[in-house]
């Protein structure tokens, strides 16, 4: 199976969520189920069914996170020698030649991507176009409305 890249921060967030699910959510749900069972008839017991549903969700999420962590390759870009080359984990400042706007993105794993905080997936069209390129290079990115030309202004290993 192919390893999926993940940043150190992304791994830490997943491990934190996993720990919370195992040490806080799981014991609480088990207690809720036990309490609901004490109320008698389980067929018409809404509290019991709600607790079982929450248990199912929590266990599913635990399995999902454990799978993601086992399939991940954690890349610490800060531990790599800095250069002007765009790689997974770098923070890249791009100048849109067409609109003359500057934007900065950090290239992260799929689970970490959030455009609102300027984190884009390594599998996104922009990331695919710039990975492997260097400061000063121009790239053309296919976008829904056609194409956009970007110049790579700065690459930071932070």
C-alpha cells in the first residue's frame, strides 16, 4: 500500500483526537449505555439507542484514524535542508500573473487541507503544478474557468 504524506502537525492533531476518543468519549459512552440499560425495555429506550449510535460513530472514527496513521508517512519539512524547491510541507508564495494578486499556501496532506487557512492538499491542481518547481519559475494551472499563470515568489521550509 502506498504511504500517504502527512505533516508533523497533522499527525499530532490526529493522535490528539484518537487519544480523546479512547480516553474520554469511549468511557463516557459505555457509561451512558449502562445507565440507559438500567431504565428497562431497550426497544423503546431512546437514550439507549442514542448512546449506541454515538458508540458506533466513535468506534468508526477510532478505526479511521488508526488506519490513516498506519498508512501515513510523516514528513517534517523543518528537518530538511531549506532550498528554493517546492516540496510537500513547504509554504509557497505565489504571484498570479493574470490578476497581479499574491497568495501564500502551505502544501499538506488531504486530511489537513483547509483553503480558509491557506492549506492546500498535495493532490490539488495548484500543488501538483508547483511541486518540484523552484522560486522564480512560472507555472500554468488549469482552473475551472480556464488557466491561471503563477510565478513562484518564495518557498519557505517552516
